[in-house]
C-alpha cells in the first residue's frame, strides 16, 4: 500500500522536473500523476536575423568558455534526488561510480557513472538537489595519458 507521504513525493517530483506524467502500478493500485496545462506561450511572428545571429554568437561564446576540448560534461540520465560520491579533484576512470539519483517514493537508487577518464573539475549540482533528465552534473577534465616505454 502506498502511503500519502510517498504520493506527495511523487507529485513533488513531477512538479519540480520536466516530467509530463508519472504512472505507478502497485498490485491493484494504480497512481497516475499528470502535469496540468500551462498558460500558452506567446509567439513572435517576426524575428530579426541580426538578433538571432547575436544570440547564437553569444551562446557559442559561453559554451566555448565553459568547456574546453579536454573537458567532458556528465549529464543525468534520470530524474530524482542527487547524491554525490566523488569530490573535486578526484581521479575517475570510465565506469567509476560518481553518485546516485534516487527516487525515495519508488525505492529507486540509480547509479551515475563516468563515461570519461579524467579529474573531477566541477560538481554542478548541490547534494540533495532534484535533478532532471539531461541536466549537467559534473565536469571532468581530461588528463594526458602517460606512455611507459
């Protein structure tokens, strides 16, 4: 049987993330939580080409300054509460456990692993913060491999 606290946690999860709906089946019980309709987004009928170009240039400059060719961003593959295991400056290899993404209401604890060799140069989210699918979590700076002859 699902407790009221677990239902509140599920509603909070849908509310604070980009999930459109969450469905949980527990025996004879089915819970479906859907995001309500949002207000219509105003549309712009004419866009100045100069404005588009300046926004793209500005966005590209920001991306280049944040990530060097030897920097890799680890993104969330799940939605839930973030828990880090590594710290700034830790050496990581491919497959190293970096942290967890947990959904307490569903008793899920999903692993966040590195898909890059390097050093943790930045942790982009706070411990206990709700994270969304695709959200950047860590920056890993590549390290030069030593070749022993």
